[in-house]
């Protein structure tokens, strides 16, 4: 069942394929599995949320108190026999603003007749759960998108931290002035003006350098705990987080600095990376926790074309992780996404605490959320991501006329979700651009 993204809020009819293949069973709607959000929402679990209440407007301004800086290394007070000097501290505040966004989600229309004669058991339940999963993934992608466009620093593997990256909001064409455009990403990855581009994979040495940049150069605080983290890591207390692909994670075992010269002379195995070889739980250097990202951003600095030469993804455009294969009617990982040739670069994240907060949007004004009419046919405005089965839709008759679905023969799953992210301290996290590699299999 293919997916269609960013389309107008109009959907065609769902096609029930080969009804004789399915058991002759009645259908019924089962409540969504709410744990889908915990399973697919990655960044939301790390940075939590702040409440957004009714009538606060569509732009939130966050004010962050700023402590006074440490202004010296040597401290030489006057002797007690002379007049004392004194320190005067002044605190200040910084401001960040956030815009609330909204997006609608829906299914194809379910008709009564095929459902009555022969319907896939729990088909609507499955479709409902699928929408919940897609909403969670979309919200996660929204958060990462906002983090990406707001990041003022970028780590280039093989080179180091680059400061002063553009931070203007992006657009769908990835061409907005002052933002991280396609041209900017391609130039940064390849290297321009005598500045080297990405030359390395996400190696142990790059992570060492990145964690030094984050902790020492940027002064980022570590996490004091996080929601919904596995017990193996005991939260994130006192640690930073690197969000990376499983591919990068598995490469650590064969990292040159782990194996040592030619894999025999020393290496880090005997020092402090024993966890890599003993049921690795994601901890490095005692200060960094790894978390595997389900759909890391992958891209190419050249156009990705199909066999006929048609451009599928322009240079610098993130490649779709999954596709629908019409030959066997199944979803599959996108071969252009998994290939190291068509998608040679990837984006990971080095994260400290307080980089941002996701916004939990409260209910709409009560006049829209409630109604004095019967709830059997009239509903309040929904915008919190709740998926509901609705019969409120227009249908087209065989003669082309359009009428209300007042016979109740058609149903549709609908949902609307509001998205928002408020930046905290932009220097407390940064993306890492790296080459994709996989261990060689020679000698096996």
C-alpha cells in the first residue's frame, strides 16, 4: 500500500484486492495501539515537551535565563591587609521563538459492500495502526528537520567542527535564502574554497573529537535523564548522546583505533572500550551513550537517477527510506537509500541537554472542541493526532452527482496533528556529516 505525502486533503477509494483471498468475517474497529508513538518517536523522547495552551497565539517566545560567564583562569585576590576587590555578576536572558504547524492525515475510503461480503480480518484496525505509526514518524522527522535548520554548528567527519552554519528556516524546495540549502549541503560535503569536505566515516576518533567540541568548546551540559529510554542505559544521566545509524554503530567493532595497528598492536579494546565486545549497550568513553536511529538522513552530492536517466533525487536531497514495490505488492527498504553508491553520505547527531524542547499543543478553543449537538453525528475539532473513524465525507454517485454520506455506507480514518519545536541553546548539539562505510569481508 503506497504512501502519498503532502497532498491536498482529498483521498480516493481504498481498493480491496481479491476479496476471495480473505476469510468471510465481519469487521470492527479496535482502538489504536498508543505504544506506537513510544516506539517510533525518537527525538521527542529525548527532549520532552513544553505545554502550549489555548489563546497563546501561533508563535511562542521562549525566554532562557543566562548565567554570568566564568571570566578568568587565575584568581589573585588582594591581601587582607589592603582594600579588597569585588566581583559583580549580572544575569541576562536570551529569546527564541517557535511557530506552530499543522498537518492532516487520512486513509482511503472504506466502502460497506466489500467490507460486508469479504473483508480482510481487522483491516481497519491495521490501517488505523499504520496511520498512528506514520504520524509518529512524521512528528519525529519534523523535529529533526527543525533541529537541522536551526543548528549553528556542523561537524564534518575528517575535518572537525565548523561554526557559523546558516540557521534561517528552510522550505520544501530546500532553497530558502539564509538556510541550509541543497547548494550549501553539497558544498559543505564536497569542500569548497580551500576548506576540506567530508573525508571520513563516523569513526571513534571523530566521536572523540566531537564530544570534546560539545563538552569543552560549546560548554553543553549532559543529560540528567530521559523519557522512555531502555533500562540497559539507565537513562542518560551524566552523559551525552550520539544519535547514529545501525551501520555506523556496527562499524565501531572494526574501527582502526579499536583494533590497533593491523588489528594486533594494542588498540582501545584493552583500555576502555571493552563494552564493544561484551554485549555492547551503547556507552563510549564513560561520557557518551549511543542510540540507533531508525531512518537516518542519507544523501548524495550528485543527482540520483534511475536506469532511464530520470532524476529521482536532486543532489543534496534526502533519499526516501522505503518504497512500495508494485511487482509483489510489498513495502521494502529503498535500494537507492541502502546503497553506498547512490547514498554515500549520512547525518548523525551529537546531542547535549537543553538544545530544544518539543511543543505539546493543548486543545483548541472550547467553542471548537465541544458542541451542544449530538456527538453521534457532530464532532469537536481534533488536532492532537488522535485517529478517528469518520462517516463525515462526500461521495460521488454513478451519475456524477455529489452528496453527503448520510446512509453511512462509507468510512474514513482521519487525523490532524499540530507540530512545534522551541529552540533552547543552539550550541548544545550539532549534526555530524560522514561517509558511509561497511567492514570489508575479505579473509572470511
